[in-house]
């Protein structure tokens, strides 16, 4: 059971704000040592290296959600973004505590689909069909818990970048159409991989009545794609790939499915962060790779494999970092961990019970189907 200190107040962050990084690193290590098995630290592959190095387990969203579901620790400190810590809370036992070291570490794509907007879309679709018997709602795991709960309640499911095609197959086995949110690019690429023509996947503009679509377009569509995107992955352009191929005709290109359809189409491989790591790891020494995903991960791969003569290049010429995930820094981590040592929980992520119950239904459907 987590320990609680009721005799003193939590340590304020102001005492950590200007601590030098090296001091934080020492204090993080000391706190981890004291907390032992009561603590598990999960780190997403996009996390900055000075935080990532402290993670007990690392992974993509699917792997991390499985790890959170199976962890025995009292405290799950999530070095990722808000929706990941919510998933850890939903899938862990009630007495376990999920913590996000900086509460402002959100996901701008997740914020593009709100429950109010999705409920409005569902209501508006009723002018054309009965959405509850026609559409399976599918939410990318990069979404707030209330949207996962919406999917749980309406016969829907969650997907990640590593299982989206499988989840679409499951969804079409339930109902004839899919409403996919928030990432249009993952939805389009996964639908395309299933053989669905592009003109049967239409875009829902949440600012317009009926998503800016005609009833006829909705009747013809197999997938309605929410108009959301990841601004980090939008920086990668087909021209980057064309230039690379001209300069290095023997090189390989691998991209994350949050990239645009054109970038995915021009790539040799498309996959989740875990798939990108596995593919480059298993590649022959001496190969060259152009990688279309977040900079921290690409830099780590470049460093890790240069000894084997593999060259790993970042796809864009500008810096594309997940700036929200980067808000989790050594100062916030030291602050959270030292508070735990002192018996105080700061930055707990707690999804309300009713919402968590329905979200768990949609997440469990995903874990069972993948
Ligand atoms: P992965 O599940 O591939 O790690 O992706 C998560 C994410 O947020 C990518 O932007
Ligand atoms: Fe969200 Fe994009 Fe960051 Fe992934 S990279 S967590 S989709 S903002």
C-alpha cells in the first residue's frame, strides 16, 4: 500500500526549479534507490534522454499500457504525456497511483478531439443514419479518458499506432462504418492498408455543421476521419524523402503512421516507435536510414548504431520535438520522487471511477483484439 505522510506538507516545486541538472540526476538516483520496488518508472521513446535514462521500462503506447496493466508497484511514474498516465491509472489496480511529473505535459493532437465535439458529431450523424448501429467509434490512444469512455459506451474501441489495422478489422466486424479520431493520418493509412479506397474515407471538420460533409458523402463513406493531426509529424515532407533517395539510392526510409499519407506512401516501412526501433536494430550493418519521427528517438538511434556503421538520419531539416513531452525534466522528476520518499504524492493522475470503468471497456477490447 502507498505510504501517506500526514504530519508535513508536500515539498514545493519552487525548491527544485533552479536546481542544476547534475544535482537532480544524483537526487533522482538516490530517491529511486529508497523507493525500490514500490516505484516503477515508464518512459516513452520520445522522452528527452536526461529523463529517459531513469526509466525502468520503455516502449511505444501499446507496450507501455500493457506494462502499466501488469505492474505490481505502488507508484507508476509516467515519463510521457497526460493520456499515457491516464491509461496507466485506468489499467492499474485501484490502490496503485499514477503520476505525471509535469501536469502540462499534454498531447496537442489529443486536444483536437474533445468529448463535446465528438458527442456533437454523433448527434449530427443521426440526421443521416443511426450511428449506434452504423458506426464503430475508434479512438487513437492519444486521446483523453472521456473519449475512451465514449467508445466503451458506444460499442467502440481504442487503437495505437502498432495495432490500428487490426483494430479496424475488429471494428468493421461489429458495424459497417468507422468514426476514427483524433488522428486522420493514422486512420487514413490504416484504412488504406486494409484496401479501403481513399474516396471512401472522408474528413470530418468539427467546425462545420455535419462535419462539412453531405448526407450522400456520409452514406458512401467507410471511414469518417476526424480532422486531427500531430504537428511534430506534419513537419516531414515528401521532398525530404525524394532528396534522400537521390543522394542515397540504397538507403531506407521509415516513418511513423502519424506522418502524412504521401510521406507514408514514399516510405519503405511505416510503423510505431517500437517498430521503428526494431527495424533499425535488425538492419544489416552499413545500412543508411532516414527516419520520420520525433527527434529524441532518432538521435538515440543514431548514437546507438553508429558503432555498427549504420547511419540514422532525421527526416526534416528543422527541429521536430514533442515539446510537451519534453516538459518532463530532471527538476520535475526529482521533485516528484523526493515527495514520494517523504510520503507525499504530487501530480497524481486520477480518472473519475465512472469514466475509468467505461474507458477500461474500450481499452480491454483493444488488448484482447491485439
Ligand atoms: P507510439 O505508440 O508509436 O509510441 O506513438 C505515440 C505517439 O504519440 C506518437 O506521436
Ligand atoms: Fe502527441 Fe505528437 Fe507528441 Fe505524439 S508527438 S505525444 S501525437 S504531440
